[in-house]
């Protein structure tokens, strides 16, 4: 399989076929939805064979109970592992569940973790306010400041977590440098790869230990389900799978079926979103009514060189500040005809968010400013619409200010 097209995990071929059996039950082309909570055994011996202890790769391919596994869900996990070049993957009920499941499983009382300051706000709150209840301490460091990160490592540090690119300022981590730091100090490293997807970046190939995704976003791609995933080694994913049986953050087979269908067009969708992102970012950067643009494909972005080295495309998220005040930003938003105001990203439809009102509305004005979330800050999450149509819509909306 070394030269198989399925090993080229950024390709549409892999997105369509990787992780799926060539022949399926009832001669079905698509993976069936296995809608059951209970799986039965024909004989006591069959049950004994199933429960006999084996290594991960020797496990009998069948299920026992819905909380422990489902064939449709397993097909998604196999595909995501192949796309990210991991040994295995686990599908969970949401992107946030992926974060919390990883932290609650791999950390224990007395442990310490490090995360970057541009992490998702929910992740920051969970680490700084929830984990201390269990005697787990978190240190927040500036994204991209590797000296500060290394100085923050303690004897009890067990994990370093970051997004790359981050949301909303699209900072990109030097994945090789982060992985080497983790190996040097015997600390696990994890990257939330939601905004990049396996099409644009594959952190595991740089030595990162775990990759997380909000599958709700680009992987599923149609804004119609919620799920999350963690990809990594057999050893780490097995620990997470055992914890899933206890914590119960499972994904249902209907969602898994929709994920399989969505992932098949992942490479095609991301290619168009990459193209839209770069074109819109360049247009906005030159527009007199736009104060500043954040997009890793622009040479003006702080991490442009890192993005060039670690990514094959720069994604469909563009963040920018309108030149003016909040009311100017609202006039611009209201004038748009294609993007819809909404809180998510990665789907086929373009969506746009005034972040001070959406995502950070419950944060104090002082805290928002500390995080760089000004009233004029807008996050544009591009879909697969025609680039020319999106550019024309941006131009007419900006003309309304």
C-alpha cells in the first residue's frame, strides 16, 4: 500500500475511499446506518472469543453495545485516521467534547498543562475555571512565543495544547518546533486542526501527538450536525476510547453517516474555500474602509512564513476590522447579500460574525479588549460560492459605510 493513492491523504481519492471497506453489507455502495444500541452473540463461545484480551490491532471487528462502538461510527473513525495519517481516531459528540474528553482522560490531580492565549474561548474557560476543581492547573502563554512556552514547562507538565491556525486571528504554530519541545521534555502535544483540516495541514506528520477537530465544521461541511474527533496513536486513542465508555460522549450513527457523506467532498470544498479566502483577504487588505486583515496567506500576517512551511492552503476564514466604529460594522453586515450572520464556520454557505456580539457577548468589554476583540472586528467564514460573486458582495456592502 506504500504507493497507493489512499496514502496521499490530501487527495479527493482518500477523502472518498480511505478507511472504508471495498465491499459492504447488502452490497451497498455507501456505508449503511447501523441503527441499533445492542449487538447480539450467537453462542457463548463467540462471546468468549470477543472478550478475550488482545492488542489493539488484533481486536475482533464487531460491537457489543452502542456506547462502546458502532459500525457506522467506526467507518468515520477509520477515514479520519487515514486522512490525518494517524493510527486511530475516536468520534465524539461535539468539538468541545473532543477537547474536554482529551483533557479529562490524559490529566489527573496534580498535573499541569500549557495552552496558548488564542485558543477557543470555551477551551480557555474550561482549563482556567473548570479543571482547577480537579486539582489540575493551566498556564496560558502567548501563541508563537516558544521561549515563554518552554519556560512555562514544569516537572508536572503533561500536555501542551494549541490551535493552528487560531480563531479568530489565524496564528499558525511551528509544528516541528512544538513537537520537538514536547519530545525534549516528555510532554504530550496536541493541535486543534479544525481550521486547517487534514487537506491543508497534517500535524501528526511533524511529530505532534494528538490532533483534534470540531467535525461540525469543515469535515462534515454542511452545518447540519455536531461532532468532534481526536486522532493519534493506538495507545492514546485506546485510553480515550475506554474513557468514552464511562463518560458517554458518543456520536450517533445518523450523524456518522452524514459525516461520511460530507467528508467525501472535503478536498473539493476546501480547495474552493482556500481560493475564496485568499482572494477576499487580498481584496479587503487593499480596501480603504478596512483597517486591518488577518489571514495567513497574506505576507502581512505575522505567521505567513510558518503557514507557508506547514500548510498547503490557508483556509476559508478571514478576520478583519472595519475602519470606523461598531455602527459602521453593523451597516456593512446588514448590507451583505451572500454571507449570513451566524456563529459557525466550515460549511458550504458563507457565514459572518461580529465577534463582540457573537462568541464574546458574555465577556466584559475590558476582557474583550485584552483579547483583541474590538467592536469593529468581523470574522468571515467563506463557503464554496463563486469567488467573483463574493468579491462583488463585499464591494457593495463596504460602499454602504
